[in-house]
């Protein structure tokens, strides 16, 4: 059994050494534990720090492609290197690495295929009240869309087994945390969470550049989640609402018309017609989107089966030859 701990990095030279020094080299239940760094176009000494601190594998993007892309790059690299279980953590040492055995325990016991570390959100002092509220909102959206019960969906501290890693694909270019949990729920992947500890804050969050930006991108991410994974419910709710409002306005016009008070209410008739048309068209879009969603699921199943048939490839980097694999995209 091989465990690979992956860390997406972008200009993490100041904190990476601290995070790496906390990582385990031996975890009960595994024959080997390896470390993998995804250098997402860093402009500082991230790669040099990784090499000095004994990282086994380094994957480098030529340019910064974002956290979600870096996460999937790491997943693909771990699979190629024969990982049976993959742990994802952050380069800012946010998560307590001593909890990694606790994180992988449900997978080793075959109780779950996907495990998310649940942070003590309310007790984290450097989280603002607004961020705590948005964390709750994001987790609620994920529970609604995925029909899972993960209390801390935005947590990036997670463990997944090989088969689950082969099934995951991220469409968002902002963050992978919410989307991967929703996919787990839709693909009937057994998922659970375990309480984990966090460390002292070493730097501001890279995802939260400003409160307005965080709110805007969180809302966009939430809407995209529903459009991609619950398209019939999303468009159907909008269409039914528009159609119902138009229908009620139309009934109001007819009532006034037949009671002799219809003169001067032609605007209501026009509005009712527009809303009924918009509602009907949106409901049709809901059916089309649902068919597209079914087709997407078939393609994802095909991708998973192809990944299963693909042989494990040899390692591209080791500390002996000091070579770094470059992203060719």
C-alpha cells in the first residue's frame, strides 16, 4: 500500500518548509509514504525549498493555473505514481499533519472511500464572522446538491482512495473543494468526515483577496454547482416560478375582464404573456439540461473505465536524479 501526500503550491517558499517538516514519513497501514508538490507557476523559491526538504515528486506548471487545476494535476500525478491513497493538504501548514493517520483510518478500515477533515470553524480566531457564515453556506449548498452530510465542505484536508481519485473531475477554475464532494454524492462514493486540528495562521488566504471578491466568487461557484449537478431542479424552479407568476397575473386579468373591469389592464395581459412564455421556455431548457447532464455522467463513466485500464506509469522524478516533470499544457 502506497500513500502519497500532495500539496498544491503557488509562491509558498516562506511556509512550505514548515508544512513539509510536519508531514509523516511512516503511517500505519502503508508500506511507503511519499510527498508530491504541485508547483503552480511559482515565481519564488518554492521548488528549491521542496527539493531541500526531501520531496519525492515535483510537478511544475509553466504558468499559474489556479488551485483547482493544480489539485487535479496532483491527483493525476499520484495515480501515475501508483498511489493507493492520496492525502491533500495545504502548503501554509493550516492543517495539523499529525491528524493524517486519523484522516486515512476510515479508508484503511474500508468504511469510506473519501474522507474530509472537519475543522473547528467556530473556534478559528483568524476566520472573520463573514467567512464563517460563508463556510456554513457553502457546506449547506453542498449537502443540498450532493445529499451528503459533510459539515466542513470547503476543507482542503482530505483523503481519497485510488478508485475515487480516478472518478473525480473538476470543472471549476477557482476551487475543487465543493465540487468534488458533490461528485462523490452523485457517484455513490462513500464519504465521511473526521474532526481535525488546525495550526496557527502563517499567512492570509490566497483565495480570499477581498471580502467582495470572495462573496462574488463563492456565489458564482454555488450557482455553477447547481447548474452542472442539479440542472433540472435549477432551471425547473426558475421556469415554474415565472410560469406561475404569469398564470396568476393572467387569471387576474381574466377575472377583471369578465367582471367588466378589464379596460386599461392590457399591460397585465402583456406581462402575463411574456412571463408564461419565459417560464415555458425555461422549463424546456430544464429538460434539455437534464439530458445533457445524463450524457455527462455517461462520459464520466467512460473516463473512469479508461483510467482503470490505463497501466501505472513509472515515476518521473526522484531525489536521486533531481529531475522535475514539467506540465506540457
